[in-house]
C-alpha cells in the first residue's frame, strides 16, 4: 500500500482521526490531483484542474494537526466529488 493510499485510509476511518497532520492532508490531496495554492494568512485552496474542483481550508496554527471538523469537511467533499469511496465500500 502506498503512502498516499495509507493516508487516504486514515483520513476516512471511523471514528474521525484526531491526529491527522496538515502535511499528510497535502500529500493525500496531491495524490488525488490537487495542487495547493496559498492565500493570505493561513488560507489555502486546493484545486484539481482535471475535474475543475476546489476546496478552501485554513492551515492549522500554531500546531500542525487538523481539527476533526476539518477532516470531516474534507472527507465529505471527496465523497461528494466521487474521488473516494466510503469506508467499507468497494
């Protein structure tokens, strides 16, 4: 299993992880074709040109761990965009 596959599996596990790092999210989204665009302050936009999709997030600070609501938001976006399957689905 590749690193990005492991990160996506961790991202979608139940219960929602409380220890998901920003750098891991960037790696996972890059593997799905997203490019990170930095905005002002802690704002970041992840854009997938191939599918014309984008998601806007704030980098966590002062730490590097995402809040659970941020993880849930990303997972919902990826599920709704049909980029990933729900845990347990094939």
